[in-house]
């Protein structure tokens, strides 16, 4: 009797997952075919804010990409560090020497404003910024020469309060790194596009790009109120949307470097992200259980003893999952790594289901070697010294 129940439940959940794959494909098609706004000549002064904590050699290429913008207006690059001894300082000085024509400034941000050191860093940078518009992105985000022009274009409409962008991950050789990048391109991005379609627009931000006019930031009281939030990018976009502004997701796709995670580190990062999203989108995250079509179909094959019907269902679900991965990962994000690492997709999805279930087992998250309790989106420190994390 129990076996029949498990078989029935996994069948239903696999079919729900299949429905999600089709909905995500429909959403991706809608995003690609949507009507674009007419070209503008809107080139306001912009300040790009990049909070730093430590340095990795992959980051320098991202710095350089921001200095090579084909932007008709004036823009500056602000780098924030909590200490003048931070290893990133030397890289910023090297950047200044290599691009003397660029407006590059190093800002010291010594105050601890909350548990989220990245937000504290940014909050201290904002008063130093000269631009009418602010662009925040992660320290390792690499962009195209047209990035800034494309990010600014939607702001020609004064109703737009934030612009954000999808991203792909450039992985290292470890399995954990490859699975993280694969999840970004084939699962996370698909979820964002589906939310955009179902909810009639984006009402949150992605840390890869958070662009906003000062007026929108001032309307929500600035960044300081977010200094204890884990999902600060989501919260920032949600608060701006709540003030009546539109949040726009643009075509531009940026690139982030995925660390060479060991498998345990990969799981730790996934769990932190999962619990952050569970806290930020409680009902929406609960519904994620219906999106794991491939894991449920695999479990259904086991529960059904590899019956013909379960194998047929698995074949159908697998075909839809691979189609979605290629449509979003390769078609929308132009991530060639998806083709290379597609064989990892079943394992990655099974792990994702386990992490989803595990995320409900507690409220503790690990971040840069420290542990916090997550409560209503906020980080409550469990252990020791302050954390002024970069992005």
C-alpha cells in the first residue's frame, strides 16, 4: 500500500514538474520575443559601485571590462574596502595606472553597519558617488562594452526604478563548481523568467546588476536598512517595486566566476541561498517542490519498479528538462558550458531537491566561515568577529 502511495505521489509531482518545464519554456520564449523599447539617447552620469573583500586574479578581468565601456555619458568606478590593507587595494591601484583616462576612486568603508558587510560597505560608498544613477554589481562580474548603455536605456522612462540582468557562471574544474554554474544557467535563470511571466514583471533584483536612480533609493530609505538582510539584492528590488516603480530585466547577460568549490562547499553555498530564498519568498519557495520534474520522475521509476509507464514518464520529463536547459542556458544566456556539463544535470537536480528539503530543517546559514541564524530575512550573528564581505 505504501509503495502505491509513493508511486502515485511521485507520478503527480513529476507531471507537475513537466508542467513547470513547459511554463518555463513559454516564459523564455516570451522574454526573447517581447517588444523592446525604442532606442534612446539617454546617457546620464553614472556611478558604478563595487564592494571588495579580498582579491582573486579572476576579478581583475572584471574590473578591466568596466573600464572599456562604450558609453556616451560620464561614469565613474568606485571600489569600497573596509581596510587599506585589503589585498584588493593593489589591484585597484594597478587599474588606475592602466586606465588613467577612467574615473576610478578607492573608498575606505571602515564602519560596521550590520551583519551583511557588503551592504554596509555599499551604504558608505553611496554618499561619495557623484552620478545621478547608481549601478551596483558583484566584484567578479564581467560585462560587455555595451553593458552600461543597455543598463541605462530603460531609465528614459521615469517609471523605471531598477534595472537588473541575468548572468551565467564561469566554472572551474571541480564538480561542485560545474554543478553551481549549471544550476545558474538551467534552473535559476529559468525560475526568474517564469516569475517574470507569471507575476507580470520582475519585482526583485539580481546581485549581478542592481541599477537605480538616486530618487528610487532615497524613496526606500537608502541601503542602511538592508544591512542585516541576507538576500539584500532581492530585498532592494522588492522595496523599490513596492514604492510603485517598475523593475526591468534587460537582455544583457553578464558573467560571474564560480569558485572551485569542493562538493561540501557547493552544498553549503546552495543551502545558504535556499534558506535565503525560503525566507524572502515563503509561499513561492514552498511551491518550488513542484518544479523538480526530473528528480521526481527518477524516484517514480524506483517506486514503480521500472515499469513501462514510469520509464515512459521519465523519458518525456528528461526530454523536456534537457530542452529547457538548452533553451535558457544556451539560447538565452549563451552559456556554452551547458553543452559540456549537461551529463551532470540529473545529479544536479537530485541535489537541488535534497537541498530544498534540507532548507526547512533549520534556520542556520554559514557565510565566509561564520554562522548566522536567519529570521525574517535578517542575519543574527551566532559567532564572533565582524564580516565586511565583498560581493
